[in-house]
């Protein structure tokens, strides 16, 4: 089987460890003993064969104390049988192995693979390995691999050698040391393998795509090990991908006008922070909102010279009753801002709550009650917290949010009955009713001031164009990341991307997406 093409139908599905264990248990009941481990070894060895020939050099296999070690031994014996030079470091008491892992060990011992000791690896400063395969720990890792433990020293040594000599690391199932649910290195003082590629088994895992997961897992490939589709429950999460957004923005009708595409009012831009509101409003404009107002807090400029289309007003003058209100960018924290937020929560059919507006809600029970009342009257609300804002909203620390971003996003969605965008590496989009979504686009170039304001404006434009809140949030985050990816690839590098540059790039991505996926217009010119 091609490891990049899982056989089950949920190709973008994400599961937590407990769900994977349940799928595994159901599948094992249908299969001959050891079949999943054999399939794991076959998938991994075939993946290696697509990239390396036996002449490229030796392969080092790290086999740990559980079934992840069994997968590694199975892979090793298959590669040895195919003529590769294989060194195996057995880091386990084989008496404790499962029957399946024991069988793989016996076959590996009977193969042409060489068993080497940990000391041999730790002493070796310049190995000629073409590849390291990490089968130390998988989803069974239950406590930290501390830096000073034997496993910890081995992992650090391998990471250093891999970096120094550009040796690729293939992790089996999960990079050892990483929590497959949270995407964090299991601590305290834990270390983890930094893989280039992770071949994950049965189904994709949440922790490979959020928090530090992407840094440790590298490219993620999935092999379902032939587990039948009927063993997979509906996924509790999905990865975003282009096809998800097909048709969400209908093609524009020829007889449409600016009133057809909604009204966005960005409320913010207090003294010293006017740019934040302008960025959000410009993003709304470039993403197709029919009319865009900026409601300033302290003083409104006559117009914005770069975008004279924006209508600059005092926030207190604006009527929110038909608008999508994006409130927060540069809002500050005064009595006026709290009353503006209360009015937006009561009147606006759609709101995007960002930045300072999130902090106001975190500290005010009446505002929180107004937000909750919106869900009763079917008004749409998107909240866009970064981890610190999420921590304030939940009354916990930022470290607790980051320790389990998935759970934090779920808690926010259920406590505030809103669509949540928990920002950060692997942004999570959550509602209390639908599967969570982890965004797959974007890169560290987005880590600069103003990009969050831009995201809020994109959300506002999509909501104003009648997109459901969950779809708007998923698509906005995806477009925002795609724009940064395209800029990094074609225009600049990862350093120095500005929020302003992002805005026209988001418009390009949105239009590319529209061209690719929208239905043809009803009237095509005859001559073309
Ligand atoms: N059970 C099955 O049917 C399948 C299992 N598979 C593989 O098996 C893995 C899960 O296997 P296991 O449940 O055996 O778990 P692991 O192989 O992840 O390791 C668990 C073992 O590590 C020990 N351990 C945990 N934390 C430790 C630490 N910090 N320091 C030292 N030792 C520690 C545990 O006591 C246990 O012996 C999956 O990730 C996957 O690679 C696959 O082969 C697919 C099928
Ligand atoms: K592993």
C-alpha cells in the first residue's frame, strides 16, 4: 500500500490516543495475531525503499520497549531482507515484549541486521548512516523521557547527529517523546525526537499538527494498516484542506451590487493603535465585503489615504443592527469600549471578537452573559484568542492552554457558545457541535504584529457575505496561512513579512480558490 494514501475514507480525519486504541482493539478482533505490526513494518520499509537504495548507506533502527519497538524491528528485518545494511539498537527488555513484538525480534535476529549497543551509538560521533528510524516510543509513552535518562541521552545524541550530518529521521507512529494528543513534549524536562518525516499508523493524530507537533513530526504520512473503514468512528477532528471550502462563497451574480456582499464595521483603533483597525478593515475590503466602515474610539481621520474606500467614523455614531461588527483591533480598555462591546453583542447579527474585546469579556460577567444570549437568538459569534487571551477567558494559565490546546478550544467553545479560533502553530477552530479543525496552512512569518487584526477582518468579510460562522472561521484561517505560504515561497523569506503585505495575498488566494471551485457563471461569453 502507498503510505501516502490511506485506505480509509477519512483522509483528513484526526483522532486522539484513546480513539486510536479503540479502533485498534476493534480491528485486532478481525485480524490474525500480529497482522497490524506486520503491516506497520511493511508500510515503513516500503516508504524507505521509495527514497533510499541499499547503496545509499546504512540504516540505524532504534527499537524501544513497547509495540512501537516491535514496529521498528519488523521494519528492520524487512529492510535487511531487501539488501539494506541495518544496525538495530535494541533499547528494551525483550522478556517484556508482546507476542507480536517478540516474533518481530526473533525475525530480526535471524536476519542480516546487526544488533549494536547503546554505548556504540553514544560513542559514535560521525556515523555514515543514511537514515535513522525512530521506534523508541509511540502512543504508549506515559511519562517524560527526561534529558538525563538513558533514553533522553540517546534522543539528544541522535537529534544532534542528525542536525550536524544532515541525517534524515523517520519516526514510526509518533516522534518519541511527543504527546500524540497535545503536540507537546511530555515533561517535565522531557526531550523528543526531531523527525523529518513521521509515518503514523491507523489514523492521523491531533498532536502531530498543533503546538510543537509540526516541528517534531516534520512531514506526516498516514498508513491505515488495512484497518477496515467500518472500525473508524466519525472523527472528532479534521485537518483543513482546499476542497473543504469549495462552493462556500457562491459565484457572484451579474445583477449583484455592493449591498449584496454585506457591511463590515471594524470597531477599534484607539489613540496610538489606529493602524490595527485599518488593517482589519482593509482585509475585509480585500476579501469582498460590500461596504467597510472603521469606527474609531478617540478621533476619526477624515479618510485613509491608502484605502479611501474605507468609511472612517466615530464608533459611537455607527448603527450595528445590520452589520458584521469586528470589534477589538486596537480597541483599548475604557468605559466607552465596554459599552460599545455591549451594544455590538446585543445588536449585530454577526460579530468577530478579537484582542482587547476578548479581554473585556474575560473580566466582565455582564458582557459574558450578553455573548451567551447571542447563541439563543441564533446570532453568529467568532472569537479569535491567542493563547494568553484564551487563558484569561478560561481563568487558567497560558501554559495550561498550551498543554492541551485541543481541550482548551473545546472548553472555550462550550463556555462561550461561539466559534473559537485558538491561534498559534496549528490554529484550532472549534464549535461545540462540529468536529474541531486544525489549520494546515501558514508558517512562522505570520509571527508579527498586525497579522491577527488582518485575520479578524477576513473573518468579518466572510461572515458579512453570509457564510456560516464555523465555515468562515475555518476558511479565514486557511486563507491567511495560504497567503503567508505563497509570500514566503515567491516574494520574501520567513523573516520580515508584514501584515499589510498579507492582505493582497489573501485576496489572491481567495480568488484562486473561487476560480477553482465555484460553479461556472450562468452566462458565459460565447466567443471564449
Ligand atoms: N497494539 C497494536 O495492535 C499496534 C500497535 N502499534 C504500535 O504500538 C505502539 C503502541 O505500543 P505500546 O502501547 O506498547 O506503547 P509504546 O511502544 O509507545 O511504549 C510503551 C512502553 O514504554 C514504557 N514507557 C512509557 N514511558 C516511558 C518512559 N518515559 N521511559 C521509559 N519507558 C517508558 C511503557 O512502560 C511501555 O513498556 C503504537 O504507537 C504503534 O507504533 C502498531 O504496530 C499498530 C498495531
Ligand atoms: K516513535
